[in-house]
């Protein structure tokens, strides 16, 4: 059976959860995912347990169906190879701290000049603009700042973290929605675009009427 994204090629520079969960969804929809990992340690989540036959089940559960390669983007040769890959890709996904890709001369503003059809999706804690854009973010921090911890648990208890990484997963889902929307728009315009997803924005967005009650 044909899958809806079977002709789409995605270059995945993300690691751990927020980006990889998004590209896992795209893979399940038929996209070809080329996952770029650190040349020495790979994706950080390869070191996360539990393990089966010395392989991380955490990593495998989120990165199934992907093709992994290693590139050192700190070296010119690695960046040159990445640019050659981008020529054949529809989508690029990254979850570096904002500004990192620009340091590599791989930021969206530079890439779109050479690859106007490229859809560039960036996932970060607080987005690529605003006063907190350079701050690191973890799921528990996003859950706390986003307000969901204040309505989780019992009234006589301290704010409680949701038992799974809701901040990461929500951002992944919004990113996947954005990518699919951009792919559709590209069929009309021929042009790609930048998708900027903040974990905090996604966390607040799913609070629905809890915000009104507050």
C-alpha cells in the first residue's frame, strides 16, 4: 500500500526526543528519513536505558525506519557533505539551540537562497525569537512554565510533572503538522519555508480551557 509521504526525503539533524519523535511520525507516513548523528557518540539517546543486546530500546523505539549516517558539522568536509545531501531532500529537521546552525553557516536564511524549495523545521524550547530563545529547555521545565504541572496531582500536593515527556511530544506533533502543511503549500507555490516550533508554545496551546479557568 502506498503511504502519503513515500516520495518525501527528510534530513534529520535532531536528537533525543522532540525532533526524532517528529521524524518517526514522518517515517511511519512513508517518508525516507536520513538521520545525521555525531561521529563518535551518535544520538545522545543511544546511551539511555533500558537495553536489549546492548542496544538502547529508548533509541530504537523513536528511530525505527530511519537511515543513520554520521557527519561532523564542525568540520568543513562535514558541512560540504551535508549541503550535497540537502540537494536531494525535501525537509530538514533540527533541534539545536537557536543560532547553532548559523554558526555552521547552515542557517535557514542561507539555505533558502540555494534551496528555495527546502522546508526547514526547527524545534527548540522557546523558539528562535524572543528574550528566552537562547535558554536551554528540558521537558520538566517546559511543563512547569507552561502551567500543566499546576493542574496535575492532588490539591494538597506540590505541582506534579506529567508522567511522560509531554512537552517534547507536543512539540513533535506540532512540528509534524507544520511540515505536512508546508509540503502541501509547496505544491501550490513551489517554495519551502521555515517552521519554528517552541516547546513552551505547544505546551500552553494544549491547556485549552484551563487557561480560561485560571
